[in-house]
C-alpha cells in the first residue's frame, strides 16, 4: 500500500513541475502542425496521382 501512495505523491509532484506553453506558443505550434499536414497531404496526393497514371499506362501496353 505504501508503494501506491508514494506513486500518487510522486505523480502529483511531477504534474506540478510541468511547464505549459503560453497561448501564443500553442497557437503557433498548432499552425505549424496544420501546415505540415496540409503540405504532406498535397505531396502524398500528387504521388498517388503519379502512381495511378503510371499504373494506367502499364495497363494500356500491348500484350
């Protein structure tokens, strides 16, 4: 029982040591993540289109 009590006390102590980002930092990081996701989605969509075009070209080759 002592180990469980110590675990919760240590957890609360660690929780009090957390440094939370400011509102501006959180907004900036969120914008960066959203921009990275958009760029990644565009890049993957373009790669998918290139692969589809290549696959369709392979299907049109004569046997």
